[in-house]
C-alpha cells in the first residue's frame, strides 16, 4: 500500500498529539514523578487511633491540599502511624497541630495541619509529628449510640410534641431560613475574600483581650458600682419619678430666672472670668491654702482642748500670753527715712510714695521672715522675689545691708539702690523756670514730726493736736530704777 505525503503528515500530527496527551496524563493526572518520590517528602504522623483515616486521604495546610496519606498502620506501641506524602516547595512550620477531620457525614476523613506560629523551622523529610500534637474525631458509632440513647430516654409523646411544636415554630419560614442560609454563605465568602485581614485581626486581638483580662478587677468594681447605682435608683423610684415629673417645670423656672438676670449675667460671668484667671495663675497657692486650712482648723480646735471638760459655762481657748517685745526687732531697712515718716496721730490719706516699700534685708535674715522679699514666685518654682516684675524677669533680689542691722539705711550705702522718697509736686504758679536751666520741682511739705518740747519739771507737753499731755516718767522726780512691770504699764 502506498502512503501519500499527506497521510504521513497526518500521522505525524496524530503522534505529536498522542505524545502530548500522554505526557499530560502522566504528569498531571497519574503524577508519575510523585509515584517515584520526585518533588515530594514524607512525614510520619502518630495518632492514638486511626479515627477513620485511610490511605489516599487528603492532607491540607491552611485549607489548601498539600499532600495525601500514603499508608495507615499500627506502630507496635498501641498507637497508629500514618505516613504523609507532602509536596515540596511549601514550607509548613514544624510547630503545628495535626487534626483528623471528617469532610462529610459519611466520612471522607482528611488531615488538617494547623501551625501555631510562622517562625518555627519547616517540616523536613523524615520528621515525626508527635502524638501529643495530634487529635482524632470521636467515633461516629459512639455518637450515634449516644444520640439513640438520648432519644430513647425522651418519652414518645414528649418527642412528638417537640416535633409538632418545631413544625409550628418553623412552618412557613422557608423564605426567611433561605435568606439566613444565603446570608451565612455570603458572610463565609466575604470572610474567605478577606482572609488575611481576618487572620491579622485574630492575631492582633491578643493585646486587647489581655488588657480586658488585666483590668478584670476594675471591670468587676465598675459592675459592682453600677449595681449599687441601679439599686439606689430602684429604692428611690418615687424620688426619680418626681424628678422626671417636675423636671420640666424646674427647667422652665430656671429659664425664667436666667431671663430676669440676663442684663447682669454677662457682667457677672465676665467678672468670674477675671477671677478664674487669677485663680488659675495662683493655682499652686490655692492648693497650698486648701492643704493648710484643715491643719489650721485642727490647731484652732486644739486651743480649747485644755478647757473642754471644765465647769465654765463658756469654755474658751487655752492661750499662753508670752510677750516677746522686739524679738526680733522691727525692720526699717527699705522704708522711708526717719525724717519722712508720718506720725501715728495723722488721719489723712496722702499719696503712696513712689517705689516698692518692703523690708530689704537678705532673704535668709531673721528679721521679718514673712516679708515681701520671701514671697514665692508662682510662675517660676523655686524663686522668691518681692514683685511680680522681678519674678518674671532674670533679675535677682539684692538686699540693702547684711541683714543683721535692723535699722534703716536712708542713704542705701551698702548697695547704691535708691530709697523711696515722697512724691514731688509741680512748681507753684507764678514762678517761671529759668529759660535755659533745668525745670525745678517743688518738694511737698514734709509731714509733721512726732517731736514736742516738754517741761522737765512736770513732764507735760503739747501734742500736734493742741492738747496738753503729761508723762510723769519724764519729770525730774521720776524714779530712776525701773522694773520690767513698769515698762508694761502706761505712765500716769
């Protein structure tokens, strides 16, 4: 028989197709390389029982098939060993849990490899998954026997009632149940599509759950307090109901009150803003005051302890009048010179001299320790200064003398600082200043001095008010030796 060239070409194409199909069949379906162990490795799995596992069962990792069960046999020590043939190129962490599951109600067991972390070394050929890291499902026959015994324990009439009531409960709910099933399926699909965010959420939920566990005591305390509040509301139900019933009227009265005081309310609020700013600025001092007030009240109450049980109709405080005159002596350093001081008998109100008047001795001096020079700066902790300007600047306090001289220093010779003087007044009208010279200023008349001449024979003198006074201790016949009692009693 003679074959044409066309037939030869067709036979060649058929041979190529048959070769390709056979190769695909051998590699893709029959998996000849896997039958000879090419591209695969074997891992042993120790189980307490077979759990229905059989050869050729699937092996999954994260829900994906990665191999199959080659054989299932006893291990000679009362257990079962299954050999797993796994695909190469897929790194499966060795720190894992191997579980045998049933894919359907009729069986079809498979092995699920569940890793505990992603940092452990991967499985290698010849590794063994220990029995303590495995689990098998309970035997189905035991479950069926238990279910059968449970149904037999239920009276027949009661079981019939349950079935009838279930029919009544779920009868006609087919569309709703169908929607529930469809919704659950959609949720499962969405979860599958967002598997990585879900796994990340699960992995990172540990800190949140740990925080809830760590704050369990606080949560219990909060629940207990909430229970107490609800009990109080229940016990005072009438008062709460009255508050709800009368709350609207009270709110209306409050609104009418605000309407009546609306002209003055902004002024009050504005003043409160100023007071609030001052309180905010002096917050440390306010806190210190609140700390010291209870102690001061306690000390004040302690003065009456000695007379608490006395028979007096009005028990009073127990005080000790220990008079310490000039201990320490008064501080005059930094005040007006002696020749400019006012007499105690003056009753007018002259202008305050320019400058800051306070005791200008060193801050650690024993004189006038509570003076302005030792006031703490609220805005600069640790600094003490007599004025706000000095507190808020880099200027430091400089005394006028060494602190041991309690007398005044009218010339400020120690530091060169100017002593406050009486204010000056403009020149009198009619006295024109020199055209080219400095503009003179007339000094205000000095205040009257507390000085008066007295009669040494009788000790009488005329005061600034024009009245005659007498000091018998100034007379010539006054006793020369005086006791401390004479110093405490006024002269005749």
